[in-house]
């Protein structure tokens, strides 16, 4: 077991790669009541075209299957795992994103038993035709719930606009139609391909003793027979550089219109610290442009074009990425035009100077300290970073290194009108 | 077990609550102001903190104030207006990095408290009025905030249930205030209300983090000083038992939202409040509860179905999203679960499981500074000081008979259903 100390943050991280390929990270948190653990596979909604384990040909699986599998893993022959966790005083959950499926629990007692339950339930699938059919009703209601949620439709609408082929454009939960095709055999095929320990990461953070926890995880894994397996082959299709659709207007039962402007990232092969630098530089750029202390924010707010719902964000993963800005607005056309103009104007970089970089840097460092109060943030973000060969604990040192030139360069590379797109939600015509 | 110790000091016009803990990288300050909910003041209270956080005399624009926050290592500052029972509570929170984790040793806690004082005590004023432009901008945003409830159908249906169920009671008011009152507020009338609120509200300051209590007390004493006051009571009435009321509303939606309101006739601090917590947990509070198990897992009718308590008003709310045609079926299953609770049809294992999960939830909440403030603030609202270990003990000691007694005290008041335009009945 390797120990990595972060002196300035007063944190210590323990790491070991087990014989079967599983990456295990342990971070003791002094003074906390709770322990939080995530068991995550690098398998999300975008992994819908792949070479199944032990097969010779690529298959395409129905939209929403990764999320469906996440739901079904909780059910066993003798009932559902939620019951077992709550008997042990824990609360359990799971989520599926574009690139990951994570299973988690938090508890303030019986940590060892809960950890055993977490690992064992994820590593012991039980799918039957009957339980698969039953789940279609439940997930159908989950999909319908999101269909009525304008913010959800808006966010996924702007991403859908950007991509022509990449599966990031597909709804994570799929559609009622697409999930109707899911069978138990498909679930097993996905499971066998993506849930091998070598494709997974276990993170435990909280009131724990690292040695003991690591030994427990090791002895759990040694009892299970995982043969070494080849690399997973995935296909994402050829993607165009520009946004596939310039604009989409969704008519919904709302009173207040909404508008998001999206920028699709240019094709990138960055990983590791280069990727981290890029991600932080673009986030600093957005802070300088649209943070509450910025001139742009002041102008938009004073004109009544934005309110508390205004936000901005940049996400980069391997193979796709985007910056998204916007929120509720009485005039979605005008907000879209203004945001577009402000972004294009920032491309040549003169808006970025030492003063606003320094302010954004301090804001980000303080924000990071606030975030690492949260065991959930640490486990989830650490995992996301690790899957992209980045290190969460490099964030502060990297922030300290970023220069005006770095931010200007990222403005130059990410801002390009052909990769812009707009999505609006407007009240339905009565 | 990490039960915390809260030091409470009587200061001039307010109480100072300090919880010393070294588990955070930041220090958190929360300013709370409490007054009875009333139609007369609800909208002004909903607007006031947003005006205060927009500008101050020394930082006369949002950009100036926010630049200063950024410079303080991204100090976060936000305001919130909420309801606890029949009180409307304004919260102003400031969170700063603890400088021991920074290479720069600026005393951020002191700066944070000074900033809080600046926001509260030194607003941008001219001739006994707030800055007109700031008030107009924040009125516009408040209207948007009130409107936005209509666009989130989960929030909308929860609000509509309360409106129907508690009509005629102050609790029916929304914490965001009333749309038709916004325009009548002026920079003069809001400033008058500001003075009244600081003269009459119950005021509390919470400081949480790795702090020196003596230093916090000295700093707070020098920065905050108000006239003594006797806080006003809300005269909250317990709703009378009546026939079940069913309200159906049609809108252009894809999923039906079913919200059911019960009167528990039990409030925070009452002797059977502990058993009520366990009752709610067995009935619908968690993913092992009867509602989740029967409505979702067995009947496959819903993705979410849960119950939650309003501890200071004595209400329990069930919420779920279902297909329009399943209304009767879902209501029947939910009623069957309540009948099971009343007749004691639940096992000792369900009781133990629920107690374990409630205790876990409480301890987890204490791991976040803001969660800790919310838990401790229950004592202010209820005027009963229940130490946390007593809370845990009371909850753990509640028996099956206590839980059955609670179940028989609870009565269904109103069923609200938001359904589609061509509802298939």
C-alpha cells in the first residue's frame, strides 16, 4: 500500500492496485462521523457499441442500458440490497453518467459490513426476465419525470445539438421505446464486459483505519476468481468538428423561457496533467467572463436578462467536451445573442489580465477547499479524474501555475463560432 | 459517536452559537432571523436578504462586493428564505477558507465576520431608503423566483398541496412571498421593514469551524449589537380533523404528481415526536420503507415515492410521480400502508432497521456545517433545548406501541393530484 501525503491540505491518501486490476484508494477523514464509499466502473451511457467479453464481433446495445443495469444490480434472489444496507444503518445509492456507473453507500456504523455488502452486490449480478420486465415500469416513470423537467430537457438538448454521431447525445436513461428492447441476456453481456475489477475503482473516505480497510478489500477480492482479461474495445463513431445543429427550440409548459449557449470542444487527445490544465484554464476563463464579479454578469443582470438561475460550466472527457452558459431569461433570443457576442469577443484574449486571473485563481482555490469538506465530492471527483488519468489533488498546484497566456490560449482554442449552438425552452403556444 | 457541543452566549439582541470542530477546511457563519409568517410581511421578508446581499455602503455594486469575496479566497456568501412551521426565516451564510490550509495567512474568519456585519448593518442607503436601482433589480428577480415554482412540477405540486390543505392558515403562504405584492414594495417601505425586522426578529449567529471561541465572541461583540427584544410567537394552530379533501388539477404534463398531506398533531419537542420519526421512517422516509417497497418495487407504479415530516407544523407529506391512470391504484396502496401502520403490521426488524437509518442520517448531517446549523436551529424554533444525545436516546427508546399510537393520531387531510389535460379516468 502506497501512502501519498498532501501537506498543505493535511490529507493522506492510500493506494494499491490489486492483483485482479482493481484500483483501491482510501482517504481517512479526521473528525467525521461518516464513511462514504464508491465502487465505480468506467462504463456509462456512451459505451453502447463494443466488443463483448469473449466475442469476436462488435454489438450495439439499446439506449439506456447502462442505467438499466445500474437499477437491476440492486435486486437479488432474496430481495433488494437497499433493505440489507438499511439493516446495517447505511444509506445506499447509485448513479449513471455519460462515462461512469457508480454504486455507493454512506454509514456511521458497521462500516466493514457495509463495505462488504457494496463490493459483493456489485460483483454478483442476478437478472431474470421477470425482474427486468418489472423494472421497465419504474424506469419508464423516471424517464417521464425528466420529460416534464424543463431544465433537464434544456441541458440535454444543448448537448444533443452539438453531436452528430457521438453517443453522448443519447439520453442517459434512454427512452421508453429503447428500454423496451432490453433483455436479461443483454444485461449479462454488458456486465461481463464492463464490470471486471480491472475496469473499476473503489474509493473509501471517512472515519476509517486505512490498513484494516485495505486488508479487508484484498481478502474479499482474493476469494473471487477473476481471470485477467483483454482491454475493452469501444466504438464512438466519427464525429464532425462543428456543432451538428445550430439551434433547437423546445416548446414546453413553462412560464419563464430558458436559453443555453453551448460550445463543443475541439477534438482533443489530451489526458493527465495536460487535460487538467486545459479544464482549469477554461473554467477560469468562464469565471473571468461570467462570474458575479464580472462586467458581463453585471450587464446581463442589470438588463434583466438573467437571474439566480444563471450558471456556466465546462466538462471535458476523452472524446467529447463542452462549455455551457445560460439560464432562465425573459428574452431567450437576446440572451443567446449577447452570450454569443461576449464569448466571441473573448477569443482574442484581451479581457484576460493578471488582476482578474488572480481573483479567479483565489476563488477557485477557496472553492476547492470548500469542496473537500465533502466526502462525496472527494470520492466522486477523484474517480472521474482518475479515469481520465488526472489527479484531483493536483488541482491546487495546477491552479497556482496557470498563467494569463494559458487562459488566453484556451480561449483561442475553445471559442470558435462553428462549434457554438443554442437551445431554448419557450412557453407552448396555447 | 460524534455528538457535538454547542456553546450558546447571550449577546446584545442576539444569541451567538459556536461549535468548535477541526474537521472542516473552512469556517462557516450563518446569520438567522426569525419572525411569524404573515401575509403583511411575507413578500418584504422574501425580498430583503437579496437586497442586502446585492450591495453595501462600502461595496456599492454587486460586482464590487463579489470581487471582494473572490479576493477572500472565494468566500461564499448566499442568502435563503424558508419556512419552519409558521415562521419565516431569513438566513445569510458566509463561508471562508481556513487560512491554515493556505500559503497566504490573511485572517479570513475575522474578515468573514466583518463582511457579514457589513451586509447586515451597513447597506447602501440614501435618505432613509435603500438604493432604488438595487431594489428594482431584486424585485424583478423575486418575481422570476416566484414564477419559477410553476415550471418545476415537483415543487409546484408540493406547494399546491400546502396551499389547499392549509388554506386560511399562515402556513399556506410561500416563503418566496406573493407575486401581487412585489410591485407595491418601494425602497422606502423596504427600508422601514428592514429597521423593524432588526428591532423585532429573533436573531441568531452560528459560527462553525476550527475557531477560537473567545476570539469569535470578542469579534462578534464588537461587530454586532442590537436592542434587546422579546421574540414574537407564531400562535400556530393545529388544523382540525375534517373529511378528506381531494383536489385534481389539469395541466399539460406527461407525468401525474400525487401529493398527499396528513396532519400528525405532533410537533418537534412533543413527547411522541421521537416515535413520529420512526413511524415516518417505516412508512415512507427511506428506500426500505413500506411506500418504496409497495408502490415502487412491488407494483412498479413509480420511480420516486416518499414521505417527509414538517416538524414544526405537525404535517407529513407523501409525494410520488405516477401515470395518470394509476391515481386510484396508487392512493389505495398508500392508504393500505397507513392501515398496516395503524394495526401494527410491521416487524421488530423494520423498527430496528429504521432506527439505525435515522441515527445514521442524523450523524451524517452533523458532518456538514450547514446541516449542523439546521439541526441546532430546531431548538430555537421550538424553544425547547433537546441535546442531540437525548434526541438519539428518545428515538432509540420508542416502542412498537408508541409507533402504533402515533399512526392512529395521524389523519389524512388532503389528496392533491396534478394530472394531464386528457386525463384517462
